[in-house]
C-alpha cells in the first residue's frame, strides 16, 4: 500500500517577487526537495501587504512511499 505525506513550505518575499536572487533561492529549494523525492503539487502567491509589496509563496509538496 502506498503512503502519502504532504508538506507546505512558505517562502516570504519582500518587494518585487521576481528578482534574480529570489528566483535563485526558490530554484534551490525546489532542487533540494526533488533530491529528497518530494513532488511539487501546486503553488499559491497571496499578496499580504500591498503598501510594502510583501507577499508569500506557498509551495505544496507530496511524497509517496511504497
């Protein structure tokens, strides 16, 4: 029987969320998780504070065990 584990990673971004530094950091997070056999299921980006351009990136992960 297959067992499934779920996880949520929250990446906090201040300012423009499309900067090269932030893209690199998110890429490293995804690489590390993939090496640990996690699968990225979905993402969501709510803007928390429009005045200060603060937003969160939610990364939803799934890992299956045989």
